C-alpha cells in the first residue's frame, strides 16, 4: 500500500511539473512570449531612433533647412513645378 501512495504522489508532482501553471510547457510559452516582445521592442526602438534623427535635424541649434523644407512640403502637400515626384508605399519608411 505504501509504494502505491508513493508512486501516486510522484506521478501527481511529475504531472504538475510538466503541465502545471509553472511547468515546462508553460515555461516554453512564456519564453516564446518574451521573444515576441523583444522583437516588438526592437521595432519600437528603431522607430524611436528614426524619429529622434528627424527631430535632431529640426532643432534650432543646427537647423537643417533641407529637412525643414521637406517636412513643410510633405505636411502641406506642395511641390514645385520643376520637381519629380517618386511615390512609395505607405508602409515603407524613407528614414
């Protein structure tokens, strides 16, 4: 009788060590979520860096007139008569 109870307890703990909320399967799922979150973080950091580069070009200390003119034209949707427009997809970024 005692060995049966011992094996039942071992089976119970082994089952929960694999399938429980903190078991091996749950750990693999958490690791996958962490990897996906790191990818999203890297994309957000790249987008932030691109925005910081754009803002740095518009600061008063070192104002980049070409950048200012480009942003003004993009916001106002204005072009000169002698300019050529090259369209690109909305999801592609130039910077």
